[in-house]
């Protein structure tokens, strides 16, 4: 899942996001600011479609503000 995430995001987006985990049918993504949470939410549907090609069991993406390494 991490490898797929790195291929569907831009380098800039990768600097501000990090997969934090999985919960049931959702991927939890940490973002480092409210601005990036908003930016990523605009792409949510497109990102989910790309993820579901490799991981059809993922039904949603949850963006949370938190630490990004």
C-alpha cells in the first residue's frame, strides 16, 4: 500500500502526508496542516479510485492532522 501511495502522489504531497494505518475498510492518512488536509480532501475520490485498483477492500480515506515523518 505504501508503494502505491508513493506512485499516486506528487513529491510535494508526499512531504506533507503519511499513511498512519488501516482501520476496518479505511486507510488513515496523517497530514501536517489543515491546509494540506483540505488539499488532499479535494483529491480524495481520485486517490481512492487509484488505491482500489490494487486494494479493492479499501472503501474510504480518512485524513487526520498529525505528525508526518
